[in-house]
């Protein structure tokens, strides 16, 4: 069978990314131009700055991806692009570029949900992985437990009621003065800390056992920091980070393993920026082992935002006949499973 070459484009937040992937699994190039430094001084992503930077970077990044893959635009079979969820101005840069390329070459345009893209990162990392399985997606904007029924069918089993897990990492890091993005900074500080030093809350809902809430945890950590500062005591930053990280990992692991057991899944995948967290990976693997469930996650570069995962998800969408027309628009609040 002839190979299918997909050019993936991702601009939903603060990474401008393009990638060439063969048959949804084999990455020929994966170019990511991060704007993190531009936004760091503001402690978070500034949407207007992000959009302007995407405009400057999008064409050079796509050029680089094609050059590194040694593939010409004519050889590309389809153009896959993130159309939501994300920042509207940022998304529009990728969508416009993808439309222009697809239109000028008369090639199929495929729309990809960013969260479904994060899930697909696992197909690149694990060539034998096939649905069904349970996937925990924990990123800066999303925390979901999803039953991946097929490559293009998703059933949400649990979601956050307030903050996303990554958002909590970013906010706590800001309060502690650790900088942006918060996840890697907190993970580094937590390495030398005691995860039992503070007993931060783990929230559960009886009516929706797989749902999350991180805003209470965030407030508890912030209150602890304020109280210690008011008393003029030195801040045990490492202990606070380790205890906070443990509290997040505990609920993510607990709920995901319970969801996997409910549907008798033999595989759990982790996806999204927070999946880069080694404490989460270790806790999940140890806990799932007890129930003979294997835990898979992508390598670090495929956890955070990238376009290889978009090209992979795009390949499966293309296979199921899910192409877009020239009216494709950005959908900032797109939900999982709404692309069908
Ligand atoms: O998936 P992603 O790159 O962008 C979104 O789609 O949101 O995720 C970014 C989030 C940020 O909140 C960042 O702090 C978090 O992922 N993150 C981490 C780690 N690396 C990135 N959180 C915990 N531990 C990490 N090592
Ligand atoms: Zn993301």
C-alpha cells in the first residue's frame, strides 16, 4: 500500500510547530519554535503577542519541517491543522496557512482537535498501540479522562470542574516565584522535597467519581505560602512543591486507574504537558501494575505541544474520511469528540 504523508501544523497556544509524519506513526521531522521566553516575563501566555509571533514564524517553521523531512509540498498527501481548542488569534494563523497550502496544491485539508492530537502522540511513541484504551490528558488547559473507543471516537469519562492540572502547576509556581512554565520548575524543586510534609486536599465527587477539581488544592497551597510569609518564616519551597505535586498525581492516578478498571481496559496512556512529569508517570505505572494494566506515555518532546501529534491524528481522521472544506474556522472552545 502507498504511504500517506501528512504535513501537520500546530499554533493553538505559544508553540509554532510543523511536522511531516508517514502513516500516522513515523515522524520524518518535528519542528517546534517555542515562544516561552517571550511570555515568561508576563508569567503566562499573552494572546496578542502569541498571534503576532505565529505570523512571523509559521512559514519558516513549515519550510524547515519539509526540508528536514526531505519532502516537497507536492509529495504531501494531506495538510492537517489544529482548529481548536486554543487561543482564537493563534489558531487562525495555523488554520489560514493550512488552508492556503491545501487550496493552492488541491490537497485534502484535515481539521484536528488539539486534545485528540495529544492522545495521538502515543501512536507515534508506541507502534503497537491500538484502541480501545483509557487516556489521561493533562495539560495547561485540559484535564480529561477519555475512553478512546477507536482512532476517531472518544467518550469522556471524567473532566476537571475548574482548573486544569497544568494551570495549577503554573499558578503555584508563580506564587512561589519559580517562573513560567510552572510544571518543569515545580518538578525540579520537588526532587529535594518531602511529599508528606504538607497534607494538601484531594477532592472527589460522589456523583462523578472520575471528575477532578484543582482549585481547592491551589487555594490551600497559596494560603499555606501566605501564612508562612506573614509569620516571617522561611518558605520550605521544595517540601511545598513535592507535597503539591504528590496531591495532583494522587488524584490523577486514582481516577484514571479506576476508570480503566471500569471499562476493563488493559492499557492506560498519558498525554499532554503534565504527562512529562516523572512523579505522575512513576505513580501511575506502579499503581496500574497491581491491576495488570500497562501504562504508556510519549517521550518528553511529544508530551508538550507539537505538530507530529497533529499529523498523526490527522492521518486517522483522513482515513475515516473526515476532511474539512475552505470554510474551516478556528473553534477556541472545541470539545473532545466534536470533530466528527
Ligand atoms: O500540552 P501543553 O504543552 O499545552 C497545552 O495544551 O496546555 O501543556 C503545558 C502545561 C503547562 O501548564 C506546564 O506547566 C505543564 O504542561 N507541564 C508540566 C511539566 N512540563 C510541562 N507539568 C508538570 N510537570 C512537568 N514536568
Ligand atoms: Zn496542548
